[in-house]
C-alpha cells in the first residue's frame, strides 16, 4: 500500500497468513500461492503451545520421529517466510478473563482468535502486506470456526472485510481483496464442516504429504488434564493469575496436592527429572539418598509433617518403593535435611490428591 492507502499495481499482491503448520493453514497458503500471491506467515507463541516445550521435556517413544515445530516445518516446505511472535505476556488476560468464555476446557478459543487476528493485522500494517488470511474452515470447530462466529472475529478484531479464509471463502461474503480483484474468488474453496476429506484430497493434488494429524492438537488449553491443573493453581491462589514459569511447570511431571498449602511435582522419567531440576529455584526439592528415583519439586509451604508425607509419596515412585525405609533428602536454597521414611503404599495415595 502507498501513502494514500492504494496498493502499487506494479508490485505483487501480498497476503499475510496465520500458520499453525497444520493441514488447513498450509493449504490456505498453497491456494493463494497458486494464484501468484506473495505469501508470508506468522506463528504466535502463547505460552500454551504444545510444541514449545513438550518436545524438549518428553523422551520420544522408541522409533518415533523426533519432535519438530510444525509451523517452522510447514513454512520451510511451502517456501514462505515465517514471523514468530511472542504474545504470551498480553495473552494472560485472554486466558484469565475471556469475554466470550471458555470451550470444553480452559480454552478461550473465540477471544484467542480475535486477539491473534488483531496481532496479525498489526504485523500486516507494519510489513505493508495487502490483507491477512487464515486456514479456518467454516463449521470445523465448535467455538471459533462457525458461520456465526466468523463475523464476530472480524468485527471485534477490527478487520471486517480484510480477513480472507481461502478454504471456505465461496460460502462467505466477498472480502475486500476479492472485490479489488487482487484475489480470484473463483479459485478459492468452499469447504465446510468437520470432514477433512476435501482438505486431504486437495493436499494430494498439491503433493502435500508431510503434515501433522489433526488429532495431535496444538494447545494445552484444550487438554482436560492440563486445564484441571491450571484451575487447581487458580483455586489455591484464589486468583486467576499465572506466570510463564507456572504454566510451563504444569506441562511436566505428576502433580499431587495432599493439602491446600502445598503441592508436589514428581518427574516421570529422566528428561522430566532434568526439566524439573531446572525449575528448582525458590522451591524445595526431594530426592532419595543413594537410590535412583524421581526428582520432586515442592510448591508451597508444607510443615515438617507434611514434608515427611511428601517424602513418602515421592519415595513411592522410586526404586526404593518396596524398601522398609528410605532416606530422602529435602533441599532448599540454603537448607538441607534428611528424613528416613517408609515409602507410601500405592493404595494410600488418595485419588483426590492427584491434580
Ligand atoms: S485451541 Fe488454543 S490456540 Fe487454538 S484457538 Fe483455542 S485457545 Fe487459541
């Protein structure tokens, strides 16, 4: 666009897309590329993206492909520039106070979409692109991809007429890029509903084969277990706030809360032990002395009896679980104490302690 807001016709039309790296957003890019439109993409880091930590925390299953960042991988395959933008700080208010509420779990999808579209628009303006687009398909998701929610997103994000959805465009009102003749509406798609067959057929046509399964998910907020842990954190703090470290910590380990004033987080394998060990600052840690076992973090302020109980629980998950006695070492920044305890039998670990 030039200073008068008109685009320079000698330059290629440029669209900026939101790219998750999933099939739909990749196809949206290809549909526009097929028309000769110059495409670049943006991927947002919210703090809840599954790929940002999971690959680093979890040991890959034997023979499994190593973890990869889908958006980076897709951008590389599609030959587009990817802008990776960290929105995690401002995203807190979207998660803690979503105007449109939550989905099945603590996923504020509609507010999230509006926020990301706003951010994409800001970037589009900064970089001088002509319009923005997404890979959304009408009717595919219950909260944010519905015929009646698309206009809400466009209106509340302040992009009415300027957000193109190439995969469902033929079912939707014409957008400005179509009206201006920058994008050929005839070559856009008319996909609707939850079936992914049309997308898969189009992927085959484009020879796009290496895309993640839709079941893989990309956001911890749609995960029931994760949402439960986040809700537990809010309940116990009596405030809906979180830090980046809080939400990262919820991604790893076995979380047990034997009492309101403390919680223990037990590593489930070596990589989680290492990961939790990196987050020990400001917390007590528990390890078995001279025996292999999990690395355990203590959140909160347990008294001595509670600490002993925490040691008994932690010992249950270590090599000494069948020993009559195990010595556990509890360390803080400047403190170290040992407790000789009997590991707790499995049946004594109460169900309601598991967060
Ligand atoms: S699943 Fe997560 S990232 Fe995706 S729209 Fe919902 S809240 Fe946002």
